């Protein structure tokens, strides 16, 4: 996991399930001159969502995402990555989809 002290990511909690809302807070501890990109990735690397973030020194940007949907179906650890210029920070959270309780093929 990458953590650059110029970009700090925090979450309201570490475990989520169906229809929970994730609040992602990104603190910029540095003045960047380009727009940052926030990306949420599944355990297998599928891009769930992406958003541009304004960058200004000593400011916080907040991003909200509701769990579930067609792309967010895997149980496991999801990644949040924020990139700007040459700085990259990552955080992760666990998601449990109750509709995906059993592996494929179970009960056939």
C-alpha cells in the first residue's frame, strides 16, 4: 500500500455491506498544480468508480459512494487510490455483499 504524506486518505469505517454509504475524505497536505484522480478498485482490479478532485494546499475533498451495484459484487478488500502529479496514496476497506454469499457452482 502506498502512502504519500502529501495526500492523506481517511474513511468513516473499514467494513461495509450492501447499500452502505462510504465517505472518503482526502486531505491535501501540499499545493498541487493539477487535478487529482480518485479511483475505487475491486479486489480483482475492476474500476468501480473514478472522480476528479480539486487540489489546494491544506484542504479536504469528500467523496461518497453507495456500496453495491453491478460492478461492486465481489466480497473482499477494495482499494482507494488518489493520484496527483508524482504523488500516490492508497487505502483499503472490506466489503461484504450478502447476495454473493456462496461461490459459483455451490448447490448445483
